[in-house]
């Protein structure tokens, strides 16, 4: 998938990938549609951090989830 172009489809793809990578117990509560393309660059940054590591520490997971929470539409 070409993530160089901001689109809602790419946002949803990245959020789903992050949820799978983090094996989030509350993944169902984090709907990809709750994220706007307005935050595309920030979501891409979170996606790249999540996907760029084979293993994430608990503190890394917490930081990524916190950042996703900040980026969610209210």
C-alpha cells in the first residue's frame, strides 16, 4: 500500500496495522474511522514506530496508545 498520499483509507489501514501490532485488548474500542486524515502525518509517525520494531516494551506500547488517544477525534 502506498502510504505517501494522505487518505482516509490509508489512515484506516495504518490504525488497523497498529492495533494488530500492539495486540491491543481494547482494539475494538479504537475504530479506525475515529481518526481523521487531518492527523495523517502524526498517525504515519506512530505507524512507522509500531511497525519498525520486532518487540515493543510495555512503556512503548503505552506511549503509542496514549498518542493514538490524543489523535482520536473527540
